[in-house]
C-alpha cells in the first residue's frame, strides 16, 4: 500500500526540492567582481553604458564607468552629463580622471581591484590591435583583462 496518491505526491515534492537545492549549489560565481568601462565624452557611449549595465545586472557584479580627460581638453559638457546620467541609471560608479595617457589611467583605475576593462573596438577587426589602437595601448600599459565590444 506504499504507492498511494499521498505518498507519490510527497515523493514528487521531495524530488523537486532536491533538484532546486542541487541547482543552487552548482551556481558558479562570476569570473570577476567588477567591470571597468572606459568611455569618451560622446553621446553614443551612452549605449555602451546601457549594454554593460544589463550585463553586470545579469552577472550580479559591479560596474565602474571611467572617463579620462586629457589635460587642457574641454569635453562636451552635455555628453558628460548624459554619460553620468546613464551610469546612475545602470547603478554604476562614475569616475572622471585627468591624465595625458588615457590608456595608462584606465589601467591604473582597473588595477586597484584587478578588474576587467571594456572598451569599444574599431569597426574593422584588423584595426583592433594594430598600432596605435587604444586596445593595443591598454595592453602595453599593463591591462590584464580586456574586452572589446563591437559598436552598434
């Protein structure tokens, strides 16, 4: 009299609970805790922040958006305002640095926590690592992890 409806229902419920517990235990931690996104003072980089915001939300990690201003340069204040607004909407930390070498400044900002740097790649794949591309300068400056996103 073991295979009664009540016993089979209890076994089914027990099985579902065990499967859910096993899935939670198999959940892997993300490979990194934060992503550093380098942006320029241009409105189209708002899209990069939004894309990375969605990604870090799915991964459950932090996003730091960094803009490096060259000494003496005057970036577009409207573009900077839009970038900061997009960073707040993505729940990202906003950093604005000033340095004569943006690649070195970005690597230094990421090196504090051994983070992954994300930049927009040029349109052609061949141009990504040919001198004097920004990705190439980042690697020469000591970037450990680099992701180049294709522009939309």
